[in-house]
C-alpha cells in the first residue's frame, strides 16, 4: 500500500503536523507499505534542522528522521520554503526540497492520500 500524507500546519502551536507524523510513522511499520510526506505552507518549517524542544516535548525534526530511517520520503514545497526563507541546506536529514510536480506524481502513485 502506498500512502501520501500532506501536512499544512506549522510544527508547533497546533498538533496537526504532530498527529500526521505519528500516523506516517505508524503506517511505515507495515510490510509492503511506502509512506511519503509532503510539507507545504507553514508545514515547510517542520523540516527545519536544529529544532530544540523542552525535555519531554515532542520533536517534529526527530519524527521526520525516524520516518526517513524507515524509508519514508519527505518532500518540502520549494515555493513554500522560499516564502519562508528556508534554504535546502537548512533541512533536516531525510527531507528534500520538492515541487508541486513531484507532489502531483506522488498523488497519482498513492493508494491513499491523507491531508492534515
């Protein structure tokens, strides 16, 4: 099964991106399952490297790294990155600058698309 999860909300201040990544990591545990996450709008900030959160608080960056270690693909909207001054070299390990064209391809390939 091929899943695409699209996140739109910032990494903190709302739990939508957190919950989307919780689901992505849970789905990625399945055999013969691929998970792609596309970060757009304010969710582009989810891919920023060097996030420091208080002890006991979730880290979106760490959640993305876990997903990448399970073979998950993480695309960050390039236009959204530019609008927020986020450079490709500032992305967390496993995240890559992406495009609407790549999102279109991932959408066509997906068996299920989930939007947060």
